[in-house]
């Protein structure tokens, strides 16, 4: 089993170690906004940010890789991290990216992906064994490649956290849910040539231009698990016919150039009314983020 130190070493072997930057999602932009829950949300969880009262939020859009110098027109996963500022001055976080399904039962498949995806002979030599061990990843590859190749603005993507969490309501009733951030705009993907013409940082420039004119809005949706769904396995794909409920809207209002980029968005930083599943990837991630933060800040 990969240790947390080994995990960071694998990430750095794939993307390089860049002083002062995150190991993954190294190129990002901080924003501020407000989240307002729908009335349906309060019926499903007693979490403070789902009460319907507007709650301030810190938001970070990013490219997924660990190289902060990568041009935006390079195919990549995109990230959306949200940290709600709760009334008692605590925080609760959610980390999301644009790939809808995690093809592995645990974190080991992800690290194997990093090894085979590094350009060069070593990655090619590992590929046959990887495909034999992780056939689901091969089956999902066409969909994943299509999403990675989408050249649309940050706010036109759908975002997914992978992990299920348990929502507990005011009466103690509970249900497992998975989240999806739904965009409120639609865009047609640019070609790579068109994106290059817009510049190396066209996604970040586009976000600044949009926010200078009007807010970005994204709707938060939950998919509610059935008894036959496994919330503890991140690779378990729940059927499309499971109940879905829109539980709130995030309104991103401005870029925050003064934000502390040392902030850690932690998927296990939950709050009363939201409990973690036993998903091994969910529990593995926070110590790696803590280690990465300590190394990039000298802490």
C-alpha cells in the first residue's frame, strides 16, 4: 500500500516538484462568493450551510495537473474547490473535478495512472499491465479523454467530488448522497488552435472578464443513494434513475487576488449534518494534502 510520502513522490515524479505550489491543481485562481441553499436541502440535512441563509464561500478554480506553468489549452482535468464559511466561524469543504467517475476501488489505481500517463518509454512499458489490472479505466478512457479535451470556460463545466457522504437531517434520519455542480451556461468547445490564439492563460483571463461583468452561478445537485448502491466504494456507479435534488446555488462574484494560497481545501473537513463514508480514497487524501502544504510553505 502506498504511503503518504510515497504518494507525494509519485505525483512529483509525474509533474515535477514546483516550490511554493500544490502538488496537484498547481495552477489556480481564488474567488469569493455566496452559497444559498434551496428549501429542499434543509429537509435532507441539518448542516448549517444548507439552512437557506446565504453563506460566504471561498472558491478556487484550477487546472488539475501539478505543473503551474502548463498552458490552458493542454488537455487536462479542471478543478473546483469550495470552502463554506459557517456562522460559528468554522469551515466545511468540498473538492470537485470534471471527471464524473472514479474507476478504482482505492487510491492505488490513481497512482498507477500517474505512472503510465507520464510521457516516455517507461509509461508505455507499464501500460499493458495497467490495462490488465484496471479494465474499468480502459472502458472509461474514451469518455475521460473527451472531457479532458474540452476547451470551455471553468464555469461551463460540470464538477464531481467522487465521494459519497451521509446527510443527516434534524430528526436524525439519514441518506447517502453524491454531489454534482451543474453549470448555468452552455458552451461549445474550442479547438486547440482556437484556444492557443486566446493565450496560455485564456481560462483564467476568461474568468476574470466574466466576473468583471457579472457573477458566475453554479447549481449544487445531490444524487440520493438507493439501498443497493455502495457509498463506500468510489468506483460504484449509481444508476441515473436515482433521485436527484437541487440543493443550492453558488454565486461567484469576484476574483480574490489577495487570498492566501496556502489554504488547504480538505474533503474530510465536514460539519454537523454531514458524515464521511468509509471510502478509502476520501480518508487517504487529507494527510497527503497536509504533507504537501507543509513542504510548499516550509511549515
